[in-house]
């Protein structure tokens, strides 16, 4: 057996012995579906264009219009993306009852598209597949928003309360949703194996959840192409491609 095969065998054994696995996923699991990440030094979206801060979005209609125009000019890749082997392997373990929850930093909805119930996905950074009012949280479909922008040159306030409408993901300067943070913390405390997939573990408070797992003596596995700051405290680290690795790990599992 090669060293990589040894690690695959160890990974499979950890999964076999566990009954309440929690997955924590970042952009790396979705890049294999063709979705670029936001923060990579060479290819990340924010290296090419500065993000619009949440407070600026609230304060300026011009910034809101610019944000919407940017969004609709760059969403085709996400709209066409489909779950890859990494997503499907996670879904397999969730739907088999081996895993309970996916905590994700991603906003692409691919975990739900892979067959995982929305109730088992904790979206720390929101969801980019729809918009919502920032005050009353009424949901708006993006086709409606795009029609407003094309017809009026702007997006009208919420039909129910007059609040500002925004894509339902978390922007720079915007707080994480408190309910999702609480759900992620509880899921972490309740799990018996914590698996990080495709996250650099550089963004806080999201990266605090694998730290919390190790503080509670819960085994931590990190599968990421590049090293992360938490590698030294992990039970097992694999610097491999995600889809092929997860395909090997879940091979033969029901």
C-alpha cells in the first residue's frame, strides 16, 4: 500500500466507526464543478474585483445597482454547475444515516442539489440562488429581481415592508446568521467525527468549528488540496483532489 492508500484506509476506518459525522465544506469542493472560489491568491474572484461592503450596499442605491449588475453578469457558471463526486459522496453518507449535518461556507446550493435535505445543510454564508428582504426576510426569486433591473434600472424595495432586497448570501461586513451559527455549533458538539472538505480554514468564525471539535476530543479529518492552519491538530490530513478521494473513501459503502 502507498502512503496515500494508507490514508484512504484510515479515513474509511474512521467513517466506519462513526455514527454522527459532521461535514464542513468550503469552496474547494465546488471548484471541481467549475465554480471559482473567492479568495485564492491567483484565481480568486476578489483578486480581480473589489467586493462591495455591506454597509455601502445599505447606504447607496448606486452601490446596490452596481452589485446587482455584477451579480447577473457573472452567475452563468454557478447556474450551470452540477454536484460532483465530492458532493455526491457526502450526500451518500448523509442519506445512509452515517452523517447528520453539512456545515458549508458555500452559497451554490450544490449540497441540496446532490440530494441532501435542506434541513441538514447549515449555510453559514447564505445561499446565492435567491434574494430576500433584509428586514422581513421575504424571499424573492432572482428572475424577478433581474426583470426589475432591466425594466427600471434598479430593484424596487420589498413589496411587504419596503426593506432593501439583496442576494441571500453574506457580504463583506455582514454578520453571519445567528441561527445558522448556533446550529453549526450544536451539530459540532453532537458529532463523533468532524470532516473538513475543501476549506482553507482561514475565515473566522467559520473555521472555529473544527477547532471546537478538537477541543472536545472529536477526531478531525481535513481533506484539502493545500495545507491549512489546522493540519497540525488534525487526526488525519489528505492533500488530494476531493472528488476522486471521496469516491475511493465511499466505495462499497451503502
